[in-house]
C-alpha cells in the first residue's frame, strides 16, 4: 500500500501533513485555523498539537479554493462558506472537473 492510499484511511492529520496537502506553509494553516475558528475545529493532542479531521480538511480545501484560486478576501470566504457551504463545494468541484477536462483536451490536441 502506498502512502497516498494510507492517507485516505487516516482519522487525523498533523498541521504539517495538512500544509503539504495544499502546498502551503504551516503558519498559513495555523492562521486560517485561528481566523475560521468557528468552522475549523482541530482536536489537540496531549502536547497541544492540532490534529485535523477529514471535515476540517474539507473546510480548508474550500478556504484554499476561495482565497487562493478565486482571489477572495478571508471575510468574504468565511461568509460564503457559512451561508452556502454546499453550493460553494459543488462550485469548486465543478471547476476542478472542468479544469481536468481542459487539461485532457490540451493533451489530445498535442498528439494530433
């Protein structure tokens, strides 16, 4: 079993693992966790380290999409997630699917 397969079975992720998933620094993940504390609730271990659940990671994925990909400010991203989490998630997924289709079409075009 590869590391990627093993990751999907994990219950909790360290802040370093979460940062690696999104290609961001741990300080940014910590900042987002503090700014979005109403909707990101990592558990803490005995040392006080944050442990992120799959739900926390999905929320961070939405934040990452809205802030990094869509260029929204933090307060706007917070408002969008709180008011329409499911709609935002569906929008993000649709955009990712369209990007993948575009990439495949470009690869096909190169072979022609």
